[in-house]
C-alpha cells in the first residue's frame, strides 16, 4: 500500500554487539581507476580507459520513438518469456501469459524457456505491434498488476510454482513499483543525536562492505569502513589476471537498487565490474567514510561501555603503531578470497622464473612465446588457461581433480543492442529478467542437490534429478574431447556432480586443453626445481 517513493519505516535495530557477518558473493578481481568521466549528468570513474554508462533507475519509463523496423530488430535480442511479462505491464492484458505460447521449462542461462523458434517469432511479432500501438497512443501505462497476477507471472516465467515462503523475498527483489523496499527510514524519535551514538565499523570495502555502508548511510547511522586496499571493489580490485570475469549473470550480479542497463557483456570482465562498484561507492558518498590502506588487527568487546574497541593499523606501518575505533556494531565483510593460499610444495622458492598467485597477478606480465605452467583447475584457472593458451609457446596445466562444468554458450557474449533497448524502454523488463536469472541459479536449482537416501546408485549420484544432471554434464564434456580418449578419462570428474562448485563453460576450456601445445597433467606434483616442475613419476615439465 506504499506510494512510489515512500520508504518503509522500521524501528531501530539492536545495535549493541555484533550485528552480523557479511560475506561477498563476488568471485574474481579488479584494477586501478583512472580519472572520472561525465556521462548523462553523472560523474563516475573509469577503469583501464573503458567507459561504462550506468543507469540509476530501477524501472523503465517507456519513451519509445523507434520506428517499426527498429522495434522489430531490437526484439530479436531479447528474452521472449521476459518480453511477454513486460507486455502485461505495457498493455494491462494478462492474456499474454494465459495462452498456449509459454516457456516449457527453465534452466540456468536458458533465457528463452525452451520455446521453439516459431513460437518466439510469433510472440515478437505480436509484441512489436503492441509496442508500436503504445508509442502511437497516449504513452500512459495501465495500472500495475495486482499481487495475484504477479504471482501468476512468476509461475509463468519459471514454468512452475514458486513456493509461498519465497514470495515476500522475490517481491522485494522485483521492486515492480520502483521502490527500494529495503531502504530504512528511522521513526521520528530516532533523531540525529540518537543515531550519532551508534557508530559502526565495517571491515572491507568489497561488494558486501559497500552494501552495508550504503544502507547505514541511508539510515543516517555514522560508520567507518576499514579497507586494506587503495580502492573499493574487494576481490574485483585484487584479481586482474587474464580472462578475469564474473560467472553470475551481470543483470543479477548487481545491487537490486542499482541495476545497470549498460553492461557490455552478459558476464562482465573485471574492469567493468570494478567500474560498477567504484561508481556505486561514489554515488552513495561511501568513499569519504573509508580508511583506505588500513587493516583491522584486533577487536575487543567492552561490556561496560557497550562498545567494540577496534584496533587498526595502516598497511606497512610498524606493529606498534595502531589506532583505535569505537563502535556499537562491528560488521565483518572481509570475504573468503582475499588472502591467497599458496600450495605447500617442496622447492617453490627455488624456481628461476616468474611465479605468482592468480590473485596477485603481476601487471605487465607478457607470456608470449613462454613455457608456462598453471597449477590448479578451479574457477580462476578455468578463465586464465583459454585466455593465455594462444600466447604461450607451451602450456602445462596441473590438475588435482577435474571440475564439473555445464554448458553456457553465452558466457563470453556481448549484450546485444536490443537487450539494452528493452532494459531502458520496456516496463519492468529488467526486473523480470533479473528474476529469470536468479531463480534457476539459486534456490530453483536446489532439487538437484538434495540427497535421496533411497536412490539405488549412490556411487554416481544422490538422486534421480542429480543423475540426470550428471548425464547432461558428462555428455557436454565428452562431446568436446571426441577423438581424444587420453583426455576423456582426465576431464570427466569422478565425484558426484554439484557436490563442489560447478563451472560455466562455453567450450573454451576444453578447446584449450585439446590444443597440441597444451598438456593436462593429473600426476601429483612432487617438487619445484629451478627449471620447472617435477611430478611424482619423476618427469620434469620445463617452465
């Protein structure tokens, strides 16, 4: 019942003691930021010379001036099931989702709902006509769908029912009324003097730390962010290895209250992600509250004063040069990926060449014509190896366990102009597209991870659904190494799928491993010598 722009009022939270532990879901790194660039009246920084315009509106306000041919071209790029929901908003007609034309299923990154090309074309033609009619009319949207219809629209998009307990969360995420329902407004009795007595310390200025800071700033609560790096961004600042990109769809991998209609790729690379978080920090005036190049070295709860005593020290300063911050709440947003762990391998210090952890990439490294070894086949290696394989003279990849991967042909795709147009012009298209990415990638995929204790083949799967996923993933892998039986045994995992992190693959990983100048080694590493790496069979791999 709130009006657009009206904020939800809640009482002041209990701020004595530890509020919580925030852990960012970001996965890879970032880079230094150059001077800011003005765009559309906004000022925000750029990275590595890239310019990434970022919109701030959460719902598209139709302002359609394109001719019929341009509209038809734009719609060729869009998700048709998402388009159909947008047409409900545009026309007020729920019959768009009540006919035979509908998504047949849902799968992560499959944004067309397995609809046939013919059905997609039919919907696009109908939508183009409806959009042209709106353009030529009074330009006024009908009343928004009611709660019952929104629930029907959710079920339509995922080709199934949304459990009732998820609906409040999803309505908050959708923000179909354009209102950030998670923004906090204090009641009148919590005036500025009261709030000034509730200082908060946040450890880390990555994705979660920035979010905590933004929300505290909106609530008028004083806070200080302690960040060991010279920039915000966390893992996106630290990781800048070749091929570094996000593996969650960008139109979901952003703050719900700060969607970006200007992503240049569906799975953006590191510079673009860093620019996004830099811009969010600047726009919400977080930067002025950050102690950069400073670390938290200890924290003690003072029961008598009801305060945290947080000891901080500038990076590189002597151990005894600490300062203290007092806080009623301490929020840890340090993440899990900011302290690289090097393997304990004999002789690592003896290597004569350049060695580095992927999270500590040495800027300016030129691998052209070099013999290179990559130790590990996790998410970062999955991006590094295909990127550098064409540059190196020879690439040796050491694998402890093979990663499960699932097909995503769009992993390196650029965002088409029609998608950007739809995000900017079609009502609620961006909100529903976010939901479409969210559901199968998160709780919608839990069924394949639930253990069925009665499943008769526990040696290969935990349930019938899990076994079906294993078959799909295995077929995807084996099709790419057809003719290479030596690789087939190495690249198909020997453990239950979805039991560890599953990686997104557009074919680039196994295409790299099948190159003549790339070798996958599964024998354990025995030691490192000045000339390279020796495996447990005694073979030297020159590097």
